[in-house]
C-alpha cells in the first residue's frame, strides 16, 4: 500500500541569485530562484530567517503582504524591500494555476 500520491517530481536546471544589501536601517540577504515551476513566480528566500514566498510583480505592490510574509515590523522597511524586488524580479506573464480544456 502506498502512503502517498506523488503530485510531481521534476528535475530542472535553474538560475539562482544570492544577493545581500543594506538600506538605511536594515541588512537583507536573499536567495532568488528563477524556475519554470510555480506558474512563473520566482521563489524568494530570506537567508537570515528562512522565510520564503513565491512572488510576482503584483505581490510586491502590496506592502502589507511583504510585511507579513517576511515579518517586517516597519512599513518603510517593507517599502524599501518592495523597491528592491521591483528591480530584481522579472516581469513574467503569470500563468493561471489550473487550465482546463
């Protein structure tokens, strides 16, 4: 008896970018994984906290969402992070999750 049903098991060569930077008050260290998986959204990982999220250009426009995802207390710090993501994340066409014939 199988204990689980495999949904996917993909192997892919991906582009990974590691970047560390500072703003006036905060240091950031991120890994950004550019992949064909996840409907075109890059996987962004905070190397300091281990928190991660799939982000697209629409997601980074919502400062409160960034605050929640990466546990940032100050609105301005999240706004600075959004400005960085605007230059670091590609503007890929978003693919709907489930397309049915």
